[in-house]
C-alpha cells in the first residue's frame, strides 16, 4: 500500500452517519474536521501523518510525491512564526531512501520515524533522532535495533504520554494478521522485548497507524482488509479496560470517507483533545491525501 500511496484516487461518497460508543467510553467531536496548515502542509501533493511538537512551533509530516526532497518519500518540516507556518523544507536527515511517519517524543527532544535506508535490520525500520527546539535542528540518527526492528517492516511509531511505552505496527513479529500493533516498554536507554497490543484490536486483517489519546484511555488506529492490495482503510476507536484495548468501533463520517483511505492518526502534543489524521474529504481537499485536525471529548465509563 505505502509503495503506491500517491497513485490513490478514491470515490468520495460518505459513510452513513454514525457515532462511536462502547461499553467503556464514548467519543464526541467538539469541532468539525478542518485542514491542517492549508496550502503549506496540505497541498496538491499527498501529505500523510502529521506531528506537532509540544511547544506547538514545529510541524512535521511525510509525503511520497512532494517535489524538492532527496528521496521521494520524505519528511517535511514547517516552523510557526508569529502564528503562521513558514514555507516547508525537507528535514536534514532525509536520504535517497524512504523516511516517513514522524512523531515527537512527549518532551519534544526527539523524533521517531521509519526508514528503509541502508544499514537497517530489515525493510522499513524505526529510527530516532534528537531534536533541538530552539534551533529547529536535528542530531545523529539512531536505529532502534533488533529489539524493535524485524527482518520485515515496522511503521508508525508513537510513544505513550509518559514516554515509557512505544507503540508501532509490524508484519515481522508474528501476530494475527499481515500487520498488527505491538508495544515495547522502555528499559534504560533501550526497550524490553515487545508484545502484541493487549485486547481486541489485532485481527486477521491489517491494523497499523495508531495513537493513544486521552493519556491512554483510548486508542485510535487504522484497519484495512488488505493494505498491500490497497483496500480501503478506516480509522477505528478502542477503549482501554484493565490494561487492554477492547470493543473496536469504526469512527463516523466526521473522520472517515467511505471506501477511501483514512489513516495516519496522531495526538496533537501542543493542544489537548486534538486529533490529527490523513484523509481526503471532498469539501476541503487540496490533493490526493491531506492532513486534518479535529477536537474531541472522550467520556470514559470507568
């Protein structure tokens, strides 16, 4: 799927109106979805999985077809100055290979991403790079190693709000389907042995691109029958119960476009109760895939 993502052109009929309710929580949208940084980040190219730094001054995202980067699949950065986003530039750690799926650590001092650059463990590996918010500059890139990376692919890293857990998708660590979600716990400067995400999220379908919201009380993730065959993708919600994520529900038309690609969820670290995601809503689209933001209220039943 990700190798041909920029070729996607979806039918833009809407899903039936729905709401997300489970035994353990409900989610209420408190604003309509709107384009994120229109004509700066969301453009005629395809933009995927945004990340905003905790101070709200740095915006990162991936694009497979935006001109000007060294590798085609590149990560881009815009800086907020006097309330406006600057003209974006490719980040300094891009290579001729793929760099994608950026996310900031909760303290804003590092960025995690995946790449298939030379020297990795497998196909797409997860990497980490230090970030200096004062100078908007990056340090040396570090592969997370065989504790995380398999001989296959790892995508979409994200960290828990306390930075002690790493959530990511993989098709190389076993599991129930092609891609499943896995969690690793921090151990010193590294990570303990990983385990599948506990609960009812992983299935014989593909689960990937996930983010914790509301300090881990719920999980927003992507599901497709077959992403390799470029089948439609829906964003889903699962609620936390006894350290597991249960009762996955398809999110409604506020988020998902029917038979389309709706994925790349990310928690906005600079603004509480704000979800970032990738889709192609007809009333706001700029290109094949765009970046959106929406605010929410999670009502926990616990």
